[in-house]
């Protein structure tokens, strides 16, 4: 195996900012010093490299000297049932629903999913209230889709996310913060 050094095409102040955020977060959650494989700055480099290069998580972790990571080949609904839906069910009980597409039909409570049209019929076969509900959900989801499309242009890792659904939101929020710092 050959080791090489590369340059990360991210301004240093962005890496330092993220490193400071990670250090503060570690203190806030009570992470003991030297208990992580990477310090805050090196972790920031790893995360930003992942965001920018959309590289294989296994390779990035190996390059940074971190232990094995979970594979990203699990289907969305299966991963959601394992990692995200239990938290979403609790949020639903607290009155906080989650918007989803038709791929999540039958996934459980708390998910607002468009109603399918009757098989072999047009959308017009649905009641007017149901069509309006579907239109509303599509409109609200479109706002998030547009934001995601903009973020994917800068942060290549978001083009093909292979994380469990419970981590995708955190990743998108992090990208939004990093976009603000980059400007």
C-alpha cells in the first residue's frame, strides 16, 4: 500500500470553524479527552473531505485511521425501520410529523405520505381534498428538495447519500452551516 498526501480544496477557516464546533460538541456531551480516534481538527478534515469528494466512507475512514464503518447498501425503508423510524414515532406522539414520499407507505405512524391514486385511474379519481393534501405535501417537500439540489452542487457527498436515514438530516444541516461559513 502506498501513502500519499493530498490537498483539501476547502478554505482553512472552514476546517478550523468545524473543528471548534466539534470540540465544543464533545465537551457538551462529555466526551473524555483522547477517547476518539481523531482529534477535532482531523475529524473536521475527514468530514469535509467526505462532503467535498463524495468518497467511499470505508476509504476515507481507512485514510484517517478510523475503525470499520457500516455499509451503505441497505434499502431506505429497511434502514429507516432500524435507525430512524423509532425516533420518528416518538416525535409523532409529541405532535411532530415527518414528510415522506410514496416509498414509505406502510412504514408506520407519524409519516405524512401522499395518497396513492386508485390502480388504473387518474389522479382525478381522488377526492378534491385528497388531491389538495397531495399537492400540499409535494409543495412542502419541494422546498427541501430544492435546498438539497443547491447543496449537492457544493457538497458532492450529498449527491449519493448512503447513510442511514437518521443521519441524513444531520448531514444536510451540517452542509447548510458549512455553506453559510464558506460564503
